[in-house]
C-alpha cells in the first residue's frame, strides 16, 4: 500500500498527517469524546464502523483519540493505517479484568509486556516474538500515576481472544465455570486462568498484545494502561464497573503523552 497524501487508507480513508503523531487508543467509540474532553479545537475526523477518531490540542501538543473496537483483528487494522499516515506514539486506555487478588476495582494496570494469546499477532510473527511496551511510555505512565496519587500496578498483561470462551466465572463452590452459551466449556479453561495468576500476570484484556507486537515490528512507541473493571475469574455482575476510575486512567495517560511529546 502506498502512503500518498492524495489517497486515503483502504478501511478508514484517513490520509497522511490527518491525526498527527500522538494517539490514544480505546475500544469503545464513546470513550473518544471522553478522552478529548479537556482538549481545545476538538473535531471528529472519522466515524466509520467501530472506528471513531477525534483530533485536538492540549498544552500546545496535537493529540488524537481513536477507537479500535473489541479485539485484535480490528485493532491491527487501525494500528496499521495510523502508522501509514504518520502516527508514531500510541497509548491504549482501556478496561481489563484483574487477575491478582490485591487488585481492586478501579485500580490501574500499566503494562510492561503482554502474553500474546491471540491469533492476529501470530499472523504477523512467530509466538516467541515478545510484545513489549516502550520503556519510555511505561516510565511516563508510572510517573504520572505517582504524581496523581492513583493506585496502580505495573506488570504483564494477558491479551486474549474469545471473551466468553477464555474468561471463566467463579462458581459458588470456588470452582471456575464457563461463560459460554449452553454451558460449553473449552479445554483448559480453569488451568489457563490459574497459570496466569501463578505467573504473576496482572490483568487480562484483548488489545494490548497486538498493539505492542505491531509497535515492535514497525518501530513505533506504544504502551497500555487499563482500569481494573472486573475480576478474573468473574464473580458476577456486581463486580463489574467499566466506568470506575476511568477519568483517572485518562488523566494519567494524558499527562504521560504530553510529557513524552514535549520530551520531558
């Protein structure tokens, strides 16, 4: 694919320079406006399928927020097309399930690297290739979280496919049951969750693995920060809050991005 200024990208139609170099990624299109709420000169440049993109400015830095939709395939398409139009730094702002018992709802997890348990990243490179966050992005996120006094953990994220097949539900007797329709139970469900917890993996979600893999392959700077919105295995609806502390997560990511863009 060419990178001509005159020809838009095949899926999004975005052209080189349309969004600048610094982009926040989120799964939910509705979160784009929330991320951009504190910016000036905000305008939407794309609203197509799961992809919504807004651009604006904050503290003299040009910023963009873009939704990926759910999971690795749609995230890969957007990351590819953003890279081709000149984006060089991406920070994911998302939701996740907490795996470690000390994590509470609303805590933040800053990803240092991801377990690549998805099919899309394997289409790009062998499974042994690491999905690693840019050290400067991790450092900026940690510094921003500390400055704001926000509870946070730093560590490895389990990035998976098949939300219902891979996420278990905690039964009353303490065993791990299935969330899939009609009680379908994929092989190794309980073992996978137990293994990740034993390996000190902090949280699970569906996009960081492909983002960090592609960033490594393409020479981009990328990182991820997620709110703990529920626990894995899932105790039930009372333990789900996708909005809890999201404003703090956005604030930490924004502080980090601006510091990075200004070379602080």
